[in-house]
């Protein structure tokens, strides 16, 4: 594996520095492989102090990747991050966790969801309230693995699998997602701007997301503050297609104002207890209010598509 050179590099370089992100990647790999690690052993392997390893473990525990026990670390019972871990998983980890938590609160009561790929979508799945009548369609194998062990109906799209993200892509995945009508599409993004909308680095992932959005009544985008105002190469959807943007407190406020001006609901994930939720049991009037903005912002849907029965309540 790509991590196997770390001990040899440390040995050859003597006191050469191993970056924190590399140490934490190695810790998560060891936990995923052996379900436990010894602090002293790993400190010698990476040529750092035991206190440094303890600080790394504490950081990973605080960000929700591990559960710390005396003398080592053991994998948390939910392992979505270990399943698809890459360097991006450690970037803005605390913000992604808050975004996932807040978005899960926002969507309590939605019956059919599409969940995209990426570490923020995995955090959303981690906090999603399971229910026997909840169905999740996903292109993410980590999301499918996480939710598949809970009382949730999960559909994995199938198709070719990208190694880094463990994401289902290609014509099979795109055709599969078009078979379902979802209440809400929940996706991450490489960038989100008022000018170019939702963008991705990879067009294969972008194409699956486009198909999911086309067959969904609402679009919820999860993006930490570093993604706001950023544009990647593959356009997924214009800004006007976004129903709700859930981001972190570090997002550019001027860019967020542009989203608000265009009718996008912006939610700042600075803690739990969201101010707005999508709930079951909506009246017919509130359902029409929910439908109309989405219909105005989106291209016509395929024949037979339906909208969710949901209500949006906003605090004054």
C-alpha cells in the first residue's frame, strides 16, 4: 500500500519530519487493518514521540474517526471514514462533521434520498436518523455500507467503482439512478459558486449527480467554507437549482449573500439544533409552496416524476 514506505522513510531520514496528515493516515490504516494499535509501536515506526501519536489519536477521536481506549485506539463502530479514507478526509474534518449533523437534522422525515459521494456525504449518513420507511439511493459504497447495517432500505447503484472515493460511476450507475424518483438529492461538491453553481473535479461523478438531481424534487448541497466561491472543471448544476446549501461558519459571506439573493436557503452549521426542517405530515398548501420554487428553478422532469410530501418550517 502507499503507506508502507513511511517506516522506511523515517528510518532512512533519522529525525526527518513526518507530516501530521501522513501520521493520521497511517493510524487510520492500522486501525482498519488490525482493529487496534499500540501507541509505543506506532511512535517508533513513525519516529515521533508517544505524545505526538496521542495528540493525533485525540484529534481523530474529536473529529469522529476513532474511539480512544487506554494504551491504543480501536475503530469506532461506524467505519465509513476508514472504508474510503483519503487525504481529503482530514481536511476541515470538524466542519464536515457539523455540516453532516446539521443536514441530517434538516432532512428528518424525507422518505427517499439520493446521497452522493465524498467525506461530507459520509458524515451526513453517519447522523441520518434510520427509519424502516426511509430509502436511500447512493453511488457511494461507504455510505451504502454504513446505512446497510441499519434499519434503512439502501440501493447501491452499481457500475464501475472509482478506487479513491469507492464511488459507482459510468453508464450503469447513471442509468440506475434514473430509475428512481427521490425527495431530496444530498451531494457534496468540489466547489460551489453563485456564478457556476455546483462543480466537481471528476466528470464521471458529476454525471451521476446530474442524473440524480434531474429525478429529485430538492437539491441539498453540503460544502464546507473552503469550497464556497470555488469553481472546479465539471459543472453539476447551476446555483438556481440548489434548494439548500449547508456550509460552515468560515464561508465567504459575500458569496453566501449572492446565493440568498438567488433564492437559495443557506444554513450555517455551527452546531446542532437546526432552525429549519423538512417534516412529514405537511398540508397540501405547504406542499405546493415547496414544489413551486423547485419547478421554477429546474428543467422539466421526466414523465411520471412526483414530488415529496414534506413541509418546510422556518423560525421567525
